C-alpha cells in the first residue's frame, strides 16, 4: 500500500473495526478507478459486513421467563405426579334401559301403551341425570363413607382428594370427578367408570351405582303402572258417565215425544199417504167407469166425485201436517223432531264407542301392570381392576409441558409485538 493510500484512508470509526476496513477498501478502489481513467463509472454499493452476534439483556430476560413459567411449573407437576399423587383404580360398568312393549296392547290403546312403557331414550336420560344427582350421592354415602374414603390422603395428595369437612354440595362436585359417565343418545348405551384408591372399593361403589339405578328404574315402573291404572280407570268412569247420560237423554226424549223411533213413525205416516194415494187412484178409475155407463146427473157420479175430492183433501192435509204441524204434546214438528233424535242417537253411539275403548285401555293397563315394562340391562358387570390406571402421569406430564410451552411462546410473541409497536 502506498503512502497516499495510507494517508487518504479514513480513520477507523469508533463504532467498530469492520466499518473502518470497509471505508478504507472503498477509498482504495476509488483511487484505482481514477488512475485507470474510469472515474466517472458508477461505484458499486457493497453492504457492510454484519457485526458478530452478542448476548443481550433481553435474551437473559427471555431465558429467565422460560425457566419461571415453563421449567419450574413442569418440574413441580412432575414431582407431584410421581411423588405425591396416589394411585387410583377404575371399575367399569355398562348398562342401558330397555322397554317391553306388547304389540296387541299398542294396537288397542295406541298412545297409552307408549305412556305405560315409556320411551327408552327418555328414560335413559332420566337415569343419566340421576347418576349425577345429589340423591344418588346421599344413598351411596349411606352405604359407603365417601368423605372418609376420598379424604384419607388429603394431607399428601390434595389435588386428587376431598377435603375432610366437605359439605354435601362439595361431595356432589367431587362425585363428578371420580364417577365418569359416557352416554350415547343414539344407542342408549351408558358406560360408567368409578375411581377409588383401591380396586375393591371402586368395584363396590360401581355395584352400588348399578343397584341404585335398578331401584330407580323399578320406581319408574311402579309409578308408571299406578298412573296408567289410575288414568284408565278414570277414563272408564268418564266414558260410563257419558254413556249413561246419553241413554238417559234418549229415554227422556222418547218419553217427552211419546215416539220410540221417529223413523218408524215417519214410515207409518208415509204408509198412510201411500194408502190414500192408492184409494185416490181406485176412485178415479171407478169414476171414469161410472161416467161411461151413466149420466153426469146421476147421484152415484156426484158421490164418486165427492169421494175423490175428500181423498185429495186428506192427502194434502197429511202432507202439510208431515212438514209443519206439531206432532207431539210439546209443539214439535217432524223436522226438529228428527234433528233432535239424530243428535241424541249420535251422542249415544259415540259414548258407546268411547266406553268400549276405555274398557280395552283398562284391560291393557292391567296387562302391562302385571309385567316389568322397564328394566335395566347391564351388559358389563362392575369390573375389578388389577393395576392402577390413574392418574396418567406420563400423559399429564406431556400435556403440562405442551401447554406451558405454548403459553410461554404466546406470551413472548405478544410481548415482542407490543414492544415493536411502542
């Protein structure tokens, strides 16, 4: 390097040796281009060399936050799961509600038989709610001391234990943690898993759950039978009272009108009119024959003419009386009489049909009351575990690590986003 180049080289910037070297190199290249005669050529721009990475304070803060929010909690969770958490054994059982329904009874009484038997899915919904209810927890508590059972490890394992002075509401809440119910609405199948610190106790609690569920279904059966019998008997009484009223109304009508059957009475009156018409036809024939053999002044002709006139007047009178004249002592004409009689007849027929249906419903209710309409079908008896499945330590550790890392990463991204905006 010549002296001019050395003299003209810029001094090293206090910001770093890299920038000084870059400036000196740019100056030397400019002098060479000037000596070669191409000083007017554009000077290429070269990016400066990045300075080596160095450890910053923000890196230290990120490392510290990772240790605090991820490593330490994960160590605490792992230590608790493997050192303090007690083993839990699971007893599994499965059952569903089945319904026995007779086809003949269903055809006779329609919806009543369905009410007696009940819908399978709806009764399973009731059973599902019953298993989570306080009533079942109290019944199990009467047979097994749940508070003592699940609070014995409270001092060493508070996460998976119940506090000793828990109320019944607290016990119902904890019941939902140790009794896990899976219910498929489409098939109506229900799987129940009971967890306890011993396999025998888990199986015993599961057996109590099955037994109490059967008792609840039997209670539903008894209630359904009582309701169906009471409803059928009440319907029969109502139908009988309606039939009695209809018959009494018809009898009162006949006594009031002094006509047993208006249709028969009408037929009788029509017979009278038909008879008069036949007499009129015969009289007309006799009159014509008489005119052929005698004169019009003959007394017999006048008598025949008089007979024809009388018969015609009687026919007209009968037809007028049939339509308008009162035919009973209570001033009732035939049109209203027939309307009243038909109304009473229809009421009686409907009452008889209702009474017959009520009798069939009562017989069907008695038939259903003699058999078990609903029953609990247990397809998996409570099992006895040989090894502890819970808590799932490795799975819980992995899940804790995953969520802690995700949470820490999300927080770091949010922090840097806010810092860059500021």
